[in-house]
C-alpha cells in the first residue's frame, strides 16, 4: 500500500486495526465495529474466541505481546503493505490496550512491571502508529489514529504514577503528531480520547487494590456501587460514534462526552 498513490473504494468497508480487543472496552468496540461491517485486525495476547466476523475475511485476530512492540509493528507494516487499498474505504488505528502497574506508590513498584506497562501502553502505540502511517501513506482515503486516553492523563492521582505518565504521553504525542500530519497533503486525523469510566477488569484491579497503598481505591469502589460505570458495550458504541463524527480530528484532546 505504501509505494505510490492508491485509490480507496468508497463502497468498500473501512479497515480498523484495534489493540486489546479480547476483553473490556476493546471487546465492546470490536463488537460494534463488526456489526457495522468493518474489516477488523485485532492485537492482544489472548484472542477472544467469542469474537466472530460474518466470514473469515472480516476478522483477523493476532496473538501478540505489546510489551515487545517492535516485531509487532514490523508484522503490521508488512500485513498492510500486502493489502489491496481498493478493498477499503478508510483506514483506522485504535490504540486501546493498556497494562496497569499494581496501584500504589512508585517507590514500591516492581521495576519490571513499570517497564512492561510503559512499553505496552505508550511505546507500542508510538511504534504501531509509525508503522501504520508509513504503510498507508499512499492511501488516498481517510486515515484516523484514535488513542484511548484517560482523565488520569489530564489530572494527576497518587498511586497511579505510571498510568498518569503513559496517558499524558499519549495525549502529548497526539498533539505533536497532529501537527505533523496537518503538514501533509493527505495527513491522518489524530485524536486522543478519554472514554468515560467502564466496568472492566481494570476497574476491578483499581477498586480491589490494597487501600493502605492506594486510598483512591475507595473512589473506584464508589463508581461501581453508585452505578456510574458504563458497560463495555455502551462505552464501545460511544467510541465508535466518536470515530464516525464528522468533526473527528478537529479537537485532538477529546472526551466521549464532548458535544458534537
Ligand atoms: N475501564 C475504565 O474505566 C477506563 C477509564 C479510562 C480509560 N480507560 C482505558 O481504556 C482502555 C481499555 O481499558 P479496559 O478497562 O478495557 O482494560 P482491561 O479490561 O484491562 O483490558 C485491557 C486490554 O488490553 C490488552 N492488553 C493488556 N496488556 C497487553 C499486552 N502486553 N499485549 C497485548 N495486549 C494487551 C488485554 O488483552 P490480553 O490480556 O488478551 O493481552 C485487554 O484486551 C485502556 O487504554 C484504558 O487505559 C479505561
């Protein structure tokens, strides 16, 4: 797809590459995208067998570990290069996968866990985005890079230093990348999106954390007890609705609750 200018086909389905589709928010997003007819490539450690497409060509699930993202990016670039651009109306990359360090003070954290969380949650989006943009630069249809950020990338919280850092990094690389892409004739649209609060394993980990090390766990417990969490399906529909907004990319740092 990357050598010369390639015509997209407006009548064809969009191709969406989604990380972390095995459970949680990513699974909800994947289900909505499949129902809307997207071709989908998903990347996670353990693909979810309950996720199925209408036929074998609609859904491809890779089993990959994003704590080692460079070989994954090479595979992605080669896979995209082998795709026929006329098969798609649009190309999307959604960075959803993230890995938490055990909530608590950074001074108590396992260095290997800090490194793994940073690589899966920030390094992987950067190297996968580079591969995606390179492999698709000749594509003449719309291209979007949507990173799932968090309110904690914008507001600091004790006991979540690594998570705050990777989400702030996601927001700021998106700002810088949007400037670069705006200089290109057919640059990609870039958004870093806070998804709301969702009833997933990540919330279980936060509210179940040792309160002695992570007093904020009480706040996460109240989100659940007060019924404030979206289901992954409801949150997934909100993410896909944002992806489809006509003004996608006009606001780089965004929130699903932003008015259109
Ligand atoms: N839940 C919330 O309230 C909330 C709020 C704000 C933002 N977010 C953001 O929303 C996104 C999804 O969160 P979630 O709550 O759905 O999380 P989750 O339930 O913990 O799911 C995380 C997903 O990431 C994948 N993943 C984790 N480590 C990976 C690795 N090393 N390699 C490949 N894939 C990996 C997991 O798949 P495997 O285990 O199969 O690898 C899984 O599909 C994250 O970016 C999170 O920061 C969530």
